[in-house]
C-alpha cells in the first residue's frame, strides 16, 4: 500500500460517485471518515447520470437522485454536490468526470472514494490507468468484501490508500426493498431524504411508513 504523495499547493478534494438511489447514512459516514482521515478540504458527491454497470436496473430519475443527494449533504459545509454526470448525455464514466474536474481545478489534488467491492473490479473500468494517474484511489472497507491489497494500482499513478473506516452494512438496494415493503427508512437515511422519496413515490410502499413511520 502506498499513501498520498506530498501535499500539493491546491485543495485536497474527495470525489464520491454513485447512483445514490437513495443516498444513506453509510454514504455520509464514509465521506466524513475519508475527509477527516485524509485531511480533505471537501468531498464532492457526483450522482451518476447513467451508470454503465447498472443499465439492467431502472434507476430513479436523475433529478430525483440529485435532489435527494443535495438534501442528504445539507448542513455539512465540507460536502458539495456536482451535476457533472446528471447533466451529461449518455453513460457516466469516471475517467471522463475526473478529466472534467481536473480541467476545472487544475491545482487540486483529487482523491477518488470507492468501496472495496468496486476496487476489486477496477481493472475492468474504462481507462483505469488514466483514473489512477489523476487521483489517489481511496478504498473503503465493506462488510463481507475482500479486495486484493496487492495491486498494480498501488504502485502506479498516485497510489492507493485503504481507509480504516468501520464497515457499515447498509446499501441502497436493501433500502429500496425495505421501502417497497412499506417499512420505514428512519435512521437509515436523513429524514429529508425519506420524506422526499415518499412524496414522489420513488420506491413504493405507503407514504406514512416510507417517511419514517410517523403518524
């Protein structure tokens, strides 16, 4: 494992991409853990427009996922949300997004946040070498997932950092199933996100229960 190189003169920015359907406390906890452990100036959440690895499943509309992500990060001045991928036509590729971000802030030092499950498939991504050259790969622990720590990406590009985060066993897919069964999402997603999902009927179930079980 190799860590970040010497601090550059620009800001240290974490990039956290995902479908965020819905965004949950696991996402927020991971972003904050990475921010504090790596001394990031801010973390940029990038909701995917059309993620190529999830084409078989119908995602909630990009405008809904973007709105929920904005609600989720509200109140943390170190968190921001980008429309880079939701505004883009076609599939969302991390390599394209990092190029655009680097062009917008050329002095920044980019850190790409990804789970151990995604890191295990990193070789299959589009242009992994370019991604590794542009950003430090920050790998978060996931319960039940063992990704190889011996990787050529740890010796190429800007390096690989393994977080010491606690593995929170929560996933958006499990929350969608829970909501569809009419069960509440309280304490799993921010209240504002649960209310938004219920108001727009994103995951089925009853409005009252999806909003957290309140009467």
